[in-house]
C-alpha cells in the first residue's frame, strides 16, 4: 500500500501467492512466468533466463517429497481399499496394480510440487527472495557463556 509522500520505487512489488505457485507448478519462473524453472528433473536453474531472478538460495528440499508422499499415499490407499471392496484380489494382484501406480504418480507429481514450493517461497519472500538481503549477525559469544572447554 502506498501512502501520501511515499516514493513509488520504495513500495515492494506485489507477489500474488496463487499466481506464483501456479507458475512454479507449470515449470515457469514465479516472478515473470516466462523463464524455465528447472534445468533437470528437480534441479532448479541458478537464474531465470528471462528476468534474471536468482534461485541459488531457494530451500525447497524436504517439503515436496513430504507432500508427494501424502498425496500419493491417500490416492493409492483409497484406491486399494475401494478395489478390495469390489473385487477380491490376491496380494500379488494388488501389488501388481498399486506398486506401478505409486511409482508413476510419485514421479509425475515431484517436479510440479517442487516448483510450487519454490513459487511459495518466492511469493512469501522466504530464504533470500525478499527485496533486502537477510542480514546475518555474527555471534561472538560461545555456546556456554564465559566457560571454555
């Protein structure tokens, strides 16, 4: 929000959350929507080729696999239980059906979910995506106060 007397250059640019996540899930830069987000399967580019946004500091490490496990687990477990109610299949038949579905769904969902997590971080200005770089203070005190080992 800009107030009277503010310089328009001082106001931070708007970063809509839904649009950033959608662009990330579509393998596009959350900032401009035109540059590619990944240079390999789940390895993000260092900088956007279109707008120059820096992605070297993103931290989408653990969230995407957890979300994929949750989504795929619910789909596969629900499908297994529904199938088991309708057709009495042996364990090997269920394994032959649900193991490939689990692997395929996991591989199909991992990249879009990681892109969405990077878009989320960009929109919320997390992990260095903000306008100002995060200042880190060097703490010179030891962990145990004045005591030394």
